[in-house]
C-alpha cells in the first residue's frame, strides 16, 4: 500500500520545499523566513488548508516552478477564519507570472465569496519578464480583484522582502500595510533606474525602506523590526476588524465598574499655549492596554488608531498638540480622512478628541493643496454613517473645528470640557482684528490686547456659548468623559442613517 502512494508523497515533499533546501538556507541567511514559515506564524496550528499546490508552469529555462512561487489557502487566526497568500522568493524570486497571479486572484475571490479577511505576504522580484504581457495582465487582474474586495472585507499586506515596480500597487490598494524594517524594500523605480534616468545615486533603504514609507511617504501603516513582530501586528489588527462590511467589529465582554478618573481633570493644561501628549488622554480614556496606534510616524499632528471603550471597538482620532500645536496639515488631513473612511466601512464607531488651532498656514501648504487635502476630512466625516462622538478638549478654531467632526458634520454627540475654546479664530487674533484702531492708539498695546482677548474668550470662545446654541450637547468634567462616552456608545449602536442613493460620492483626491 505504501508503494502505491510513494510517488504522490515524493511529489508533495518536493513541492513543499519550494525552491529547495539551498535556496531556503539562503533566505534564512538573509534574515528572512520562507513563505510557509510566515503562514505558520500567522495561522493557528494545523488550521491551514492549501489551494493550488499543484499549479505549475515551466519557466523560460525549462525549470518547473513549485506551486508557481506563491502559497495560497485558508486558515484560522485566533479562532477566526482568514484567507492568506505568501509569495515564495525561493522559487524564481517570487516573480509574478500568469499562473502565480491567478492563484492570488483565486485566493482573493475566495475571501470575497465567503466574506472573510485576507492577509498577503509580499516578497517578489517583480514581473516574470519572460512571460511578457501575460505577466502584466496578471498584475492587472490582481489590482482589479483588490479593488473588488475594497470596502467589503479587510485586506492586510505584509511587505517582507522586495516589492518593486507594479507589484507595489497591490499592497497600496489594501486597507493596511505592515513593512519589515531590515529586509523589505518598496518602490516603483529602483536605484538603478533612477541613476540611469537622472544620475542621482541613492540606496535601496533611502529610496524605499520602511522608515521612509513610515515617516515621509505615508505609504505604510506599521513598521516592524522583524517578521515575527509584523505578524503580531497583523493579529492585533484583525482583533479589531469584523470579517466583512456586513458584520459588527469583534467587541469583548467588559468586566468591572466604569469609574470616573479624577486624574483626567488635570491632564490637559488650562493655558492653551502649553503642550501635552494627547496619547496620554487616549490611554486613560479607553480600556487599559487597548489602544493600537496607526501611522504613528506620519502626519504626526493627528493621532489615529483602534481601541475599546467598555469592550466596544472604536476608532480614535485626536489632534496632537506636541506636533505643530495640533494643526491640520496635508499629511494629517490625508491620514485622518483615510482612517475615518476605514472605520466607516467596517462599522467601527468614531471618537474624536479636538484641540486644534486651525489648518496649518504657509505657502508650502497652500501650494501643496491644503484646501484639497483638508476637504478630504470634511468629506470623510460627513459621509460616515457610523456613530460619531466628539469631545472638545481645548482649542477648536475655524474650519478645522468643523473638520474635526462638529455637530454640523453629523456628530451624534458633542461633549466639551470647561477648557474648550470654540471660535472662528483664537482670542488674540480676534482681538487684534476687532480692536485694531484702539490697539494702534494705545500706549500699552500688550496690556490692552490681553484685556480684549480675555473679553473675547469670556463672551465668545467658550463652551457655554456653543452649548447654549445646541452645538455642544453638554459641558462636562474631564473625569466624566469615559463614562459618558460608553453610555452614549451603547445607545448609538442602534443608529440608522439614511442617505441619498448613489454610486459613491466624489471625494477630493
């Protein structure tokens, strides 16, 4: 009986070895895991069901490509089903040909049909040159299928090796990108191409390393020191996301009383010129240890991430006074708008913490399109139909006050702390404009300006004026915030928001 299956067993062993023992060893020497090792780290033990193991096409040199250089299938992550694929660099450098692309598309379509998340490990030298237009067609089909899945099921990409040229666009079409710091590189045109075209000499790392994409381009959401850390980030992300857009996010049971935190009453300085780290506010506000910050090194004047309030998953958006005084610049606007839309897709309520002096002024911002970038935030919040709760901590000036989910943009609940200042502009700026002639004639201009600014703050830039006009629902002690948000969140989960029927809105790109 064993001889009857010996050929089958031999063939399977060969396919499971990918490019062979020597290439696997080389992969390990480079500090990289193999395609199957990555999947083993991600998925629960013995849960992986592989599809397309026998897919093979001969390469141009007559070499048979084991499993077409990509491992695809379905498994479980912490007891929840997911689809996954992992490119195998030991097989023809993980290059993408027609059949390789077909396997990835079949994996994506399986996720779409069953309403399950999909995780992809990218480690590829690019298009299989010898296949010509068929390789390009394969990429096009992957991009098209990524787009079909967008807004339906979560798509998470891990950049674990090279991801160059057209290959970079598939991760760019997914919801989240995690990039490994040492081994991963991502760019459209590599250093050799740039040197040939412009004469500029640049390293792989400086052009497309994880630090560049995390801090400068904003193309990725997480930077991980190694592949094991990258997989842990993926697992953390999945713990906050529903399987698809028709389900609720995975809330957890919350035990223990919800008590007011008196330390919150002192956490934000009354003086609007003094800075503080808004992440301290977030961590005290949400369930202990539940905050997962996203894109922490990009658009740093705003903080976004997932957390839980009383066990319920929420998306947090908060101005960061430690950077640009919390002003909204182009990068911060893009970051926040994208995150708001992601939360809306996956039915995750939004909590917005406001301390914003305005949109960042300056020629560079104007020429770079701050109007267009800022409009993305207005659009994203206005279009979002999930529960939206806003807390005004301190400054809330001008159009940026509106962009941070004011009542007028559909906030279901707006709370304000006594330190809140809600106005067209800051009291000092308003006083200068409103009292220009008096200030010009005054002998002590600074004293008069301080007096007029205090008067403007007392009459206009305070939460009680806004609450009187119903733009703020309640003015509260900071220590009450967590309790009141949880109370409102429980009620708002039944929210229904009907909108005009249309294909989609035309967000300013």
